[in-house]
């Protein structure tokens, strides 16, 4: 193939700015790729989207009167992403910095004075700032952050004095952030709990590649059936285990604001440490041998202990065994202590759940989980706070007579919320909500919390003590309309304080008082990006006040046309999609366009829930390089997120009719955009990432609706994920026909249209092994199909390097131009459910 002619950036941007009808044939040229090797760049209009500025990340202070603004830089280069990376025990480690592998860091830090609406610079920052994690002190006087110094190979702990806005390095000894952020503020704000690289640890074991012997594993004869999910990056031998242990080993310490360091205990395989609200105890979790070659380190044997503030062990909570498999079902859990944490509104009380059914959802029992509490000094037996008929899903703490406990059951999508009095455990729990969590229209919202003086999140309770507050998405048949409610604990009635109104999408972010009279919100519209606003809800005449003014990142696409459309599947299920059209396009004048559909199927237990409207027509038109919207610049109509629900009501399993429902959803989407006159039935493409890629391959295998497909980082042979995938909880041997029928690999001979397959060589997602794409491509090649396989070096499930993103867009553009835009008009737009 010949190299494409390159146009100047000025011409590419001009093309994006011009009305659709004025684009000349020269600017709509067909893209082509050079297959001789090397990374390729897409046309200028697509490159401009990759390099568009990003909105800074906003982190509110505890008192909500200041915020940090963290600048997010451009994408890293492949030279950064290709740095050495260890893939061990289900995690990825940067061996140079003893940190969890990451490639994108904050490059500048400012403070925002909310009252004055003023951005304030921070001085003294590292010259080449690579900010990984950031946290305000509970008293708001300081901000701690980690800086990754690649030159020294250290993760450094820095601190900013909020009043002077001056930054300095707090600690000379480097942190270990393999299993966490490496730091946590102590409740008194006078220092931090840190995990350090032990001094004198020595070099990592040498991975010379010479085996010490075979790797051996043994099953337990007669053991009950266990689901063993497919995981990536697992240990393979004892040499891997020794290397993993070396990098995970860290030293716990306490550092004050003057930089004085006190070591706590001895180095260990730490995976978690958190101070109690009173600061007198530490909850510490470590992994132990034996390690496993089947599961990530989160399933390794674990020791859970409480230390005093000087690092002396005062209580062993539990020693949990290796978990290499669970009973069948998505509601299965491990036995023993689970989801342990401090009760945030008590000095030092641990709370956790334990399964009462052996962790097996198939057992018929009244009580699934029990929730326990154990207060310092941890003498006597733990107190039972609740007995739940479903699985424990967490708690929100308020005070001795007020806490909320959530439970759920995946199989039925049921969720409940209970009010308990943790200080009076004998008092009966009171049911607050009982509903299906997939029914978005009935979602009452989530309880509003804010940090207390110790930095722990607690319920916001009204000044009269009788109400809490709820924030929610406000799903409705008009689309999402976020809200803030005041909820009476006495009569369980909600009073609406705020509701997003068209033509804006406005979501409450934080309450500034105890009665919901003043809030911060995030406000956006299709042409205006999200900014932070101050709202006086107590004054109906007060207009919202903008506190930030972030510019439009892609002004050349400000006039993209967006409509949230509704249409119906042939079985009556209502579907939703966002339909985007290029700037200046007019259907009557310009005629039907080549069209790209980009989707991701979801499973439902209710057709009514599957029919609910998702999203909002008033959200900002964010044109990201990642999804399908870049191709608006190339003259395509885009149907983004057309709902593809797979419904299984009652005892029916959704996936048993996956193909029929998937095809029906795709037919309905195609028919709707053709009916509207914006799409050409003979120039349609389908695409998706991960489970969307699986969908894409299936639609090409079972229909002729589409001229081409783009399948990124997918899985295509379900026998390679035999213990469940996505929402499928049955194993291969329980539902063999379903696994086989859903696998597009088994129907590769039926894929008659062009399929572009893209995959990261180092995909870390459970189930989407790169071999899935390689084998599908090999099958299509052997069967004479039309496929192209692109394996991106050093990329994971989501692609990170600028060169990779550029090449991805170039491949997609060339594929669509050749097989969709210039496909001709032969009649092939019909379903074929062979």
C-alpha cells in the first residue's frame, strides 16, 4: 500500500471548522496505511482530537471552600509506556520505582479559592512534576502528594502548606506504592502513615531465566466444584514468587510535619494500613505464603491485625486462607472476615461481614451475611449489628443511633437499605428502601456524606437532627436529571431541594451547610463543558455563580448535532441512543451518511428496566479520541451507545437468548437511523471495545447488517473463559450450548464482511487474553475471510501511548473509508440469523 498524502494541521483544522456541506472532495480523501512497519498517524482532524487539552482534575477541600486543580498532561509517548514492567500476581509493577505501574501523572498543581473565584499558583513544586496521588489534611492546612522521580527511581512524599501555597519534600526515604498510595493522613493532621521501601533491602532476585525445576500444581481429589475465573499476570514459578515478595515488602512508618520518621514494626508483605478515627490504632493487612499460580494476590492467604500507634500488635482479627475458587454464581463469596474497615463515627471500632451460607448462593438459608463490630480494646466477643438476607454491600456511618447498611443480591438485582443504631445493637433494624437496583427510575439516590474533623466520611444530618440528604442521577423518561433531596428519617418522605433543568445538565457535587441551602454543582450543556457553580438554594431568585471557566477542548466541533433518540425492538423493548451528526449537516440537503454504531450490551432481569432511558440530551458533547465520535470529523453519522439489552426475566437466563436479542437490537438501531434519513443502510459499520468487541464479531457472524466492524480488545471463544464471563455466572459445563452459541469463533466461517481486530499485546483484563484475537484472525484467514489484526506493543486493556492511540485511529479511519464510506450500494443491509 502507498503512504497517504499528508496535509498541514491548518488545513485539517479548517476542515473540522467548515460546515458539513462545504467540505470539498479533496478534504474527504480516503485514508490509507503503510504496512511496511512503524506507527502511523491519522489525518490531521483526528490528530487534533488526540492532542486536545484536558480539563484539570478538581479535588475539594474538607471545608469545601478551596479546591486543588491538577493539570492532566498529554498522552505519554511509547518510550514511557515501554519502560520495564513486571507482571506478577495479578498486578503490574514498575521495578525502578517500586510502584504500581502507571504512565499518566499530574504535571501542575494550583489552588482554587472558591469564595474569591481565584486560581492560586503553588510554588516549590518539583521541576518535572509527576504527581501520582494527592490528599488534603483533615484540618485543611496541608496537602500531601506523591511525586514519581524517574531519574532517582523514587516515589517521593511532598507536602504543600495551604496558607503559603509552598511545596517541599517531606521525607527523604522513598515510598513503596505497589499496593496502595503509600501515605494516609493521621486523624489529628499532625502527620501521616506511610509505607516505605525498607532501608538495606538489597536488590531484587535475579530473573536469569534459568529454571530451578518444573512448576507443579495438584488438585484436591473429590473437592466440591469451584469457579476459577481466568486472570492475567499470574505467578508462574517460585522465581516469580520471590520477585513479587521483594517488591511488595514495605516498612510501615509515621512521619510528622517536620519530617521526623518513626518506624513501626518490621518490614512485611503489606497490602493495606489505615489509622482508626482516634489515631490510636492501625488496621494492617498482609499477605502470607503459600502463594498461588491460579489467582491474584488479593486471594492469597491474609493476616488481619490491629497495631497500636507505635506498631505493636494488640489484636489479631483473622488469618484467612488461600482462596483459589468460589462456589458457582456471582453472589458467591469467600468465608470468613470480609470488607473490614473502621467505623468512621467511633473512636476505634472495626466492622466487617461474614457469610452465613458458606459463601454459596445455592444454599437455601434465611441469613446470607452477618455484620459484626468489635471495639477497642478488642476484648470479649464481637457484637452482631445486622443479619442480612442478601450480601453485605457496605455501610454509611452517622452517629450512635444512625447508620445505613446496604445489601444486594446479584441474581435478582434486589437491593435493600436498613437503618440501624450501631450504639444499641439490640435495637431492630428499620427498612428504608427495598428495590431493584437496575430500575434506575426508582433510585432514591445515595446518602450525602462529608469528612469530619478526623477526615472520615460521615452522614450529613440536618441541623434539627431529623433528616439526611440524598443525591442521585434522577433517571427519567426525559433522561437523567440529577437531584438533591432532604429525606425525613421519621416518615421516610423525600423533599426535593434541587433538580437539574433543561437545557442544562447539572449535578450536585457537595453541600456547604447542614440544611441544603448552599451547594456546589457541576453544570454543563452540549456546547459548554462542565464547570463548578455555587448555588443558593435558599434564594429562589439567585442565579448560579460560576467558580471555574474551563474552555471548550475541541472548539472546532462545538456545533456537532446531538439528539437522544428513542425507538423500539420488535419484541416491544424500548431502546435509547445518542445520535450525533457532523457540524452543518442537513439530511434533506446532504442525504444519508455512512454511519458508525458503537455499543456495549448489558444484561437485565426486567424488560421494563431494560426499556428505561439512559443518559441525558443535555450533557456536554465531549469528543474523545477513545470512542466513535472522532469520525464525525470524517463525515460519518455516529450512533453512540445504542442500548443492546439482553433480558432474562424470572428464572430465564439472559444469555440463553443472547443472539436473538442482540440481532433484534441491532436491526432496530439500523432501521431507526435509516428511517430518519440520516443513514445509508448500505454503508453501516459496527464497533465496540471489550464486551462491545465480542458483540461486534457476533453481529458480523450472524447478520449482514454491516459492511464492516471494529473489534477492540475482545474475547471471542467462551470455552477459554469456562467459569463465567461478563454477567454469565454458570460455568461451561452447566451451559455448554450457551457458551458455544455465543462464541463468534465458532461461526468464523459466517463472517462475510470486513472485520478490523485491534488488541493490546499486554492486555491485563480478565478473560480478554490477546490469544482471543489472534485465534479469531487465524480462523478468518484460514477460512478466506476479510480481517486485519493489529497488535499494539506494550498496551494493556486500555491503550496508553500517544503513538498507539494515533495508530488505532489511523487503522479505524482507513478501514471505515475503504469498506464503509466507499462501499458502494449493493443491497446487503438485512439480518441473517443463521
